[in-house]
C-alpha cells in the first residue's frame, strides 16, 4: 500500500459517512486534524482493520450499494470499536466523544452547515441577517 | 474617536484637497482654444511656445492643462464616473485576497490595516455613485435602469487599472497590472503602486499616473460643466433626484464619512474623501495642529507602507512631502509572510474544471460576489435602504473564500476566490 493511503481512505469514507463531498470536507481545513484525532484515540488494531475493510469495500466492483454495505458492516457500535460512528460525530460536531477537539473544530462542525446556521460566537452572519432567509438556502 | 479638527464648523479645519481656483480654470480653457487657433494659423512659430508653457507649470504626469480639459461634456463626465466605479471595484478583490490569505491569528496589525482599506474602497464606490446620481437627470432614467452593469464592471484579473491610469513602475518592468495575490511582498508592492500619489517630478505623458490625477480631472469637469450649466439653470448640472442618494443612515459600520451630494461643493467633498483616503492630503498639512494623533486614519498608501516596513507611523513622521519617501518610525509590529494560505495567483474557474466539486465551490463564491454587487447596484439605483442587506452577503463572501483557501491544489498551492461573473 502507498504510504498515505489511510488519509486518502479516510477522506473517501468520511464523504460517504457524512454525505458531504470530499471537496466540502477539505474546505473545512480539518482533514489532517481529524485524521490525527482518530489515530490518537482509537486502538491501532481497530484502525488497521477499519481501513483494510474500507479499502476492500471501495474497490469491490460487485457491491452495488456501498451505503447499504456501510450500514450493515460498519455502523454497529461493536464494529471497529464504533469508529464509523465516531467519525460521523467528529465531522458534524467537531467533538471526539464529549470533548471538543479544538476551537477550529467547533467552528467547522458540519452540523452548522447542515442546518444553514452558524456556530454561536463565530462566523457571524452579520447585522440584519435574522430577517432574511440564509444565503446558503437562497443559493441552493 | 471624533476628531474636532475635522468637524465642518471648525474654521481651522483643513480642506481634504486644495480647492480649485475658479478663475484659473476658465483662463486655461480659453487658452487652449486660442492656442489651437494659433497653431492652425501659424503652426511653426507657436509650437515652441507651447512646449515652453507645458514644461513650466507641469508637475503631473498628464499635463495639468490636459487634466483640466480632460472631461469633454456631461456624457463624458458620467462615463468617467462609471469608470471610477469600476476603478474602485477593481481594487477590492486584490485587497480581499491579501486579507483572506492571512491565517487566523497571525499578522493581526496587517490584517486590520488591509481590512480598513477595503471598507473605505467600498465607501468610495458609494460616494462615486452619489456624485453620478447627483448629476443624472431623473427624467433620463427609465424604470428598472441600474446605475451600472454588474457583468461589465467585474474586471478580468490581471487587469490594468481602469480609466487609463498608468502608474510608474521600475525601469524594465512590464506595464502595471492588478493581480490577485496572496498576502506577500509582491502584493504589498502592488497595493502601494495602486494608491501611490502622483509624482510631481514625473515626465508628462498622455496618461494619468495616479488615481488622484484621474479624480482631479473629474473635479475640474464637474466644476467647469456646472459653471457653464448655471448660466441657464439655477442648479447647474446638479439636477439629480436626492432620494437616490446614499446617506449615513444607510451605511452601516466604520470607514470614513458618507457624503450626500446635491451641490458642487458636496461633490468636491466626496472626491476629497476618496482621494484623501487613498493617497493622502495633497500638499502640506499645517504644522500648528497635531495631525498625526492616534485617532487619525492614515491614507491607504501609508497604511500599506506601514505593513511593508512592519512599523506604524509615529506622531512626528512627516508623510506629505512629495515625492513620498517617508519611512515610518513608530511602533514596530510583526509581519509574517509565511503564516499565509499559499493561494494560486489570479485563480480562475477554468483552472478548476478538472475538479467539478471545486468548480462548484468557486461558483458558489462568485454567486455570493455577484449578489453583493447586485445589492449595491440596487441600492444606488434608487433603493438606498437595500444597502444594509449587503452586510450579510459580505460575511458570507469571506466564509466562502476561506473554504476555497482550505482546498489544496496538486502543486502545493491552494485554491482561491476567482471574483468572476456568474449568473445568479
């Protein structure tokens, strides 16, 4: 395997797990931080098996429905010590478990984008915005 | 914050720019007419006389007489003001690229300085619109007409400065063009060149050598055409609909003073604000008054000099002697050229075609940009109360730009906002 294929797989699987595109995930600027976060907090064996199986899944041409396979094989709390679930929570909230990873991760949480709102205390939408439909809604 | 010295009712208040000597101008206009007649009559003998005349009083790059007579008629004046709008707008994306590429938490002083300049450039767009509205006969405006065309006003970077302004560049360099660059020495050089005051010793050409000189031509045009029109109508050329003016109540936030333009004097004040903020107050400033207090806003050129030198100007620095050579001697601050997003220079949507997701992000940014300009256009086209809605859009513009800057390209650079026109 090439040296940084884990980071590539992490991006691929994160896009599948979150429903945000790979470019959108990169645009948060959090990819590296989150990859390091799972490395630091997850058992090495779990990580290795997780990426091995993700790699197999993504390269299996016969699998028509990747999402269904993800749901059945990866989402159980017992699977890879709940890594898939943790990755979703990490991207959406910027938290690992109950701990916030960094101030940037709080700001970049996908939950704010998903709800067309902004993290309280950051990314202010500006004076008078409360009287308008969010721009992201208008433009989508 | 309010500096008493600049208040209108203070008799010692310094004029932002030197008032035009009214008599002088007519004389010059006549002299052109006579010169021309003379040349036709006796071309050979007069030619040296003209050269001598131009060489004597000329201190600007375009000769003073050319500047005075640059504006031909009202239509030309209105066209020039539209060009001025384009000019002001053309400076905003490069400044924003400089600002957005500074990484959070670094270059705090530099970011604050650039930000204050951007805010003032937006003010300048509004001031120019006010002047244009003030001299536009409401009867000539059709319903639904906009003051400018958003698609046409957006420049394609790199671009020369609109309005035939050709700033001097070091010998051997290509003609000056405005590029979209990350925060860097090159960018700061570019910013300083944009805002640099006219060099009194510069040789004479057919081009304006500074934004200030271009506005000088507009001022002379306003004055002359207004004086002419006043012979037949009371208000001269200032017959615009006052309800189209943007006033202080419509403009939210900091960055200079908004001037409602209904007379020539108002227009002169507005131009004074634009030129004064850009390159500083022409000539010298009275020495009796302390003008370099902490709460004085420095002109853009000097703000950029501060970043170049990593030092604020101090109260004792003299900066208004031409040509500008002054170096700031005040409080030092840290400038880090490395705590910066490595944005590709002059990014274009075309560069992103191979990556459809990235292209989509670039389009999203441009949509917000065009929405912002549409909003400003609506506000200056008879609905001034809409200006305030632009604030939300401006914030969104920044967040969209930062998203692009987080996306790495293959060569170690990162994507960036392209500031191009898209349909919304």
